[in-house]
């Protein structure tokens, strides 16, 4: 009897739709015998979603990670750090309400990537307690997620390094696939990567955590497990149950979490550190504290800076003074930039001309500046930029200044540059 391909497909679909429901897999509770994890020093725990495994480590107040002690890290300047990530919710928290979190995964991203290790640290009195939730095998993911959820239940804020882009999305994906609703994004999040890049821009060759540890914490990893080896080591551990494959990864993860604690303390101190005036100035500028930023930039200039940083500090000081209403001091900074040898930037001419015209009642001085700037630009001795620093806009400003104060007043009533 002939059966058409369409009929065969229809029959296969009917059979597939009438298959019995699949049962949830049974947990292999003999894993503690099959793979002896006692050498890892952890313990099994129960959750509604199944068993999980956690390793707990305690660091007393005298413990130092690099040059930073646990006691010193306990006094986190959260108000300063909150301004660096522009989340004022963090300013109202206490350090013991934070959870320092770092994950290790089986890959770089995607729904198929599993979080097999999550380290979470918290302050308990003068001690730092680190709990590392480990996935002995894929069938125990419910236990890992359940244990982590209980760990974060009393948290009021998270601290990570690039966690907003990697760790938290990876965890959220696993929770969603497990049909659970994570509360991770509800919590204030202090991602230390961003203030580190902002404050120490140009100071380091790399802003990877291992490099920042050496530069800021004085911590050098000895015999560390390279990040590229982490997924393969976990696969060997999951297949064989041999703890020797996972121990280096546990140490790697523990160092990551301890570095979060120490780095948070060091970055917070840099926001108000007289020994790091340039970093303190950048912190104040980002927080919108203009008078303080200007004063700190000038303190950095007084301490001596390489040429590129000196030019940056002068310009930042000028703009901060202007934002603080200190127009005379802002003009002095722009004038210092104009006096720099081999300076070929348009911004000092334009910004100083704006100050003289609109704030210092020196329209003649503004006119002279713009005449000089346009002439130098036309000769190729200045590098015009874009917008108001472009040559066309500079010529338009020069023509308006030449037409007289009446036209200037009319322009100011319409739009103050």
C-alpha cells in the first residue's frame, strides 16, 4: 500500500504528540560515594530543587589580600563608590549588606553555557566568609541555584568585576531556564570595572582583574589556573569526579572574590586620596562635585605630571572651574593651555573666547582670540575639530563678534553658547 510522504510525516507527528510525559530525572544521591568530594572540604545541602554542594572559607580580620587587610576592607566608603556608579541606593547600605560575587562558566556565553561555580563573600562581624557553590554535575544545577538564592536572600547590594555584562546575565539565564524568577537585577550593583577604568585611565596596560591586582593591591598570583583552562578542568572533574581537576579552579575563583573585596576598598580610598590627586579629581568630576574636582586637578598639576596628563588636567580644571562658577580661574587654566609649547588644539581658543565674551565682559579679548584662532587654522597650524570647534563655526563666531555688541546681545538672548 502506497503511503505518501505527507501521510508519513503526519503519522510521525501524531505519535510524537501522544508520547507519555517525561518524568523529572532522579538525582543520583550516591555521588558522594561515586566521587569522593570530601577532599574539597565542603558539604552537601538540600534545597526544594535538589541537593547542592558548597565549600566555605573564613578569613579573619588580620588576613591580608595583597596589601589590603580584611579589617581595612570592612570600612568601605560606600557613599563615594555609589557616586562612581551613579546609584545612590548603595550609599545607604552597610558593608555587611553587600555580597561580593564571581562566577566560573563552561563557556563564554549563550543559553548552553552553565555556571558551575559561584563564589559569594560577605562580612560577618570582623570576618569575611566566602561560600563557593559548586556544580558536581549538570543534574545538580537546581541545588546550586537554590543555594545561591538562599545566600542572596539577605543581600541589599552586589559587588562584581564586569558582573553587569557577564556574571549576572549568565546566572539570570540559568534561573530563567529553570523557570525561576531571579532578583539579581533588583539589587544595587557596584561593578568595579567601570570606576577602575574611569579613575585609572591610562595608568595600566590592561584592566583585567589579574593586572589590576598587581598594580593596585600588590597581589601576585602564584601558580594560578589560567582562565582558558577553567572550562576544560571542570569537564574533567564532572566526567571523572576527581577533585584534583577542580581544586585550582576553586583557588582561582577564591582569589577573584577576595580581590573584589580588596579592590572595592582601594578604589573607594582613591576617590579621596591626597596621594592620588588625579584619581581623586576624576572621581569628583564624575560625581559632579565641580569645585572639588577643579581643586584636585590643580593639586595634581602642582605635583607634576607627564605632558599628556598635564594637558588633560588643565582642560578638566578649566571646565570644572567654569561649572562651579569660578570663571576667572577657568580662564587662567585655558590661558595656561594656550601657553603650552606645540599646542595645536582649538578648544582653548574657543572656550576662552566664550568666557571673555559672556562671563568676563571682555568682548575685545574674545574677538582677538577668534581672529588668531581662525588665522592659525587657515594656515594649518591649528587642528579644527567638529561642532563648535570646526572651522565653519569658528568663522561664524568671528563674524558675529565683528558685527558688534548689539548682535552679540541678540544672539545671547536666543542661545548662550
